[in-house]
């Protein structure tokens, strides 16, 4: 074995070890990342050749966490790891978004990167090390890649910036920034995370701090690459070109594309039809033989011409595709309470992007159990984002939740979560995108805010979101920053920077960069322009709904909390849950009990106050202490030859002996009492040994005489 080891010093005695040459040697590249007890195995394999007709980068990223890594057996019926969890998908996306831009544009071979947690530490987050492992595996392979890169988590805890903090540090301290940053030696590539209403300057400071550590990690990876002898990558020929055809297409189409881009049409379908017409005009000048022989190349050349024409119009004529100014937000209209059935709803439309969002209030029984290798908890705030094909006019059948939908939903979740009030409810937000032309995740943030306020949730502050773009020319140095980008501006541009926040600061962000050398000044300028746009959007939202509704919807569940002594929990639940089940059935409520210290916290949910009041009376009756000498209204439950069993308090029954029913001697119980008859009884005593109650009706009759 030719084992190579490298180390990275994170400071404070924290060392990351990188090893290659010991495990998974048949992969094109493999590396083990070790940090304390945390170990990740990263592998990469690539086909030697590309499939015919492929004009994109077929990259697949998988991140998985083995339950055995922390000494656990999976909790599923099959007792083995199943499909990827949302958390695993989100980590895979972090790796994907960092690696994908760095593969050569003309490299189209199928590439699969797999990162597996093989040993875990319950106090360390492995996600920040996953991309480092993937980059290390690529570095020791011969797969073409314009890296290496790396990724770190940067958090601001108690006012101090920390690289890759532990779980306890984040949990115990006052964390105001939690970001994942990916970068190469030359530039920042990707940023994602959440914040506690921080300023733009604080966010830039955290990104630059992370970038400095990443540069050190990249330097170590370059040393690893050199020692592994993989500085020269494999040769490939995935594209053949016809420069004469390229020049001909450019000469015919470029100025025509510029003309369409300069028309500044707001309707994307109308604009798309005009671009398609230009393409068809050119294809009419090409022979059938060349169309067939160079179909692949024609697609590439057309994309380049369209992209370059649109970008030139923006840079030289200062015109956007839909006619807006560079910092102008598309027209906004919204409506709160659009749907009568849900507990809260909102319709938010910005340009040609529209979200219909609902809020559902549930009980703790509706919480989602997160059962991961590192994190295990009940999730009480859920946000789901759906992107059906019809939102872009596609005739395609939906096939389950995509990774993109998971990622966009997570961004909106992060943006809103810190503004959710303390509440006994489980909250589920669902955003259905009905139209899409860019920034649909940001529409989800805005609609989610309005829907929660419509539901009567007393959110701390309203949150809005905006997607920023960037068009640059490396040769001239000219650039324009775009506010509220269209889908085409995202596709043809150099940056997609989503920023969410309140009027007082940023709560979440997601940034993907396609160019090298994003300067601190440019980043700050983009954030400042985003702030102006974000505040404008908040102003438009306030016109629809400026504060939460005074009360929940009539059909929303109400909740009542009761604290009881811990010793009474068993009595309320009853043997086999009999008492609580009967109580829920009779009152039409949902009752949740949990231990909190030395007490029991009871939450009663019901769509009406009558059900809650009835359940409260029952519970208070169970926990109440009977007083000797008090008189109670009792219900006859059953009749025996020697007396009747009566319930004189909720959950408390006693025998009313035949001798204590009447002031006259009774020989039989026939015709004396009926089941469910209500009578008054007096508590004469409680047996100290058995706890049985001595009840009397006769004592009350004698007193009346």
C-alpha cells in the first residue's frame, strides 16, 4: 500500500487528517477524512467516455450516514438504511453545488461521488467535512477537475467567529451566524446558511473569515495531489467542433438575438418564441446532412450565441430582458386568507412567479421524528416546497419530491424559523409554486410569512426574500448587479444570490457563483442592493397584511395547557391508556402529556372551547384531592346486590353501601337506584390502607330531616 497522509490545523489543537491509499483502492479516487472520532470515506468514479449526445455534466453526488457509525441500529421495520433522508440530500447538494462549476465545460463523462460517514461523534457535525473529502478524492484521481476546493462551516458564537464549531458550542452559545462556505484558492463558489438578523457587513466578515481557512485547506490538498502523482489528469475528447458552422451561426444569429433581448419583453414565453424563431431561421439555411451530423454542436453554439447576446445588451445598453432597471423588483400582488379551508393561506405573485402557500396547525403528535445518525429530535416546524411541471408550462408528470425541492424548501425554512413564536402547535407550511420565472424559493418565504400571519400566529417579524444576479465581462471588467432575477438571468448569469431577512437583518442566504474572483467590494455591493429590494418587498407585503390576525381561524385547533403533579400522570392516562382514550372520545379533543422536570405538562387540543372545557374539568377532577365531609354529585355507574358503585369525582369511584343509601333499612337494591342516575353523596372517610372511599347518602337525608 502507498498510504499518503496529510493534516490540516483548524486551530486550538483541532486537527483534520486526510489519508489515501488504504481504503477503496479500486475507485478512481478515494480519501478518508478524520476529525476526532468522525471519519468520512469519500470516493469518486468516472466513465472513460461520455454517452453520445450528452452536452452537460452528468454528475451524481451521494452522501450517506451509516447508523453503525455511532453504534445505532436503524429504527425502520427493515433494520437497514433506506433511501436518503432530507438531511443527507441537503449535504449532498452542498457538495454538488461546490464541485459542479469546477468541472471542464467540455467534460461530459458520467461522474459519481459518494461520501459516507463511517464513524461518527455525537458532538461533531460531519457535513462541513464532506466536501473536503469529495475534493480530496478528486485530487488523488485522474478525473479532470479545476480544483481542488474545500468547504467549512463558520459560526459566530458569543461574538466570536469559529471554524467548524462543535454541536455543543452552537447549542450552548449565542449563535448569530451559521454558514457553510465553499471556495477554491482563487474565489468563493458557494455560501449557504442562517443568521439571527445580522447586518450585511457581519455576513461579509464571516464569509471572508471562512475563505481564509479554505485557502489553507486547498494548499494541503494540492500537496496531496502532487504526492499522489495526479497533477496531470486524463485526456478526453467529448466534443468535436465545426468552427465554420460556429462562425456562420454567430454571424446570422448574434445581432438578431441582441434585438430580441433589447425588446425588453416581460412575457418569457413570447420572448422564448422569438428566440426560437431566430434559431429556426438559421437552421433553414443549413443542409439536412449538416443538421444531422452537427446536431450536438448546433445546440452548443446556439446556447453560446444567445447567452453572449443577452449579456452584451445588459452590459453595454444597460437593458434587462423584461425592461426593468437593474435594481428594480417586478410588480407584486398578494392576498392573505385566499383559501377558506386551511388554518392560514396566502397567494404571493411577483412578476411571473407565484406561490400558493398554506399553514396547518397540529398537535405534538404531528411532529416529525428526525432519526439520523447524529441528530435525533422531534421537528415541530415543517416547510415543504412543491414545484409542479405546469408552473413552467411543461407537459410532464410529477415523479415524487426532487432534491431541488428539498433544497429550496430548506432555504425558506431557515429564513422563517427564527421568526416563529414559542407555540404548543406543530406548524406545517406548504408552498405550491403555480408559476415560475425565477425566485420561486423567495416567493415561498414571502407567502409563508403572510400565511402564518393569516393563521393568527404571532410571528416576531415579517420576512421577505430576494434573488440577486450578476453579469460580468472579465476582459473589460464591467459588471451589473441584478435584483429579483428572472429564470433566464439566473441561467445566463454569473451568480444566484438569494438573501432573506426582516427589516432589521438577514435571516438566511444561499449563493452560487460561476466566476472566479468575487471581490469583497462586489459582495458587499450585492448585499446592499439586496437589502433595498428586500425592504421594498416587505413594504408591498405590508399593504396586504401588516400584522398577524387577532385570533386563529374558527376551525383551527385551540389549545389549553395544564401543569399537574408528576404523580397524577398515571391516573390521567389510566390502565392501558383507558382513561385518556375515553376522555378524548367523549370530549372530542386530543390530549398530549409529557414530563417536564417534576411536573406533568398537559396540552389539550380541540376545534372548539366546549371540548377543551369538558376535558379540563375531567382532568381537574382526577387530580383534585377529595375532602372528607364534602358533598358531591355522584353518577351511578353500576348496581350490585350490596349497593352501588358511584363516580363522585372524575376518575374517582367508591361503593355506596346499601346501608348508606336510605334512612330506612333496605332489603334489596331493586328499584332503589338506576344506572346513570345522579345523586348527592357525602364523603365520610378514606381507608388509609386501601384508599377506598366511604360514601353516604343516608347522612344527607338525616341532616335534611
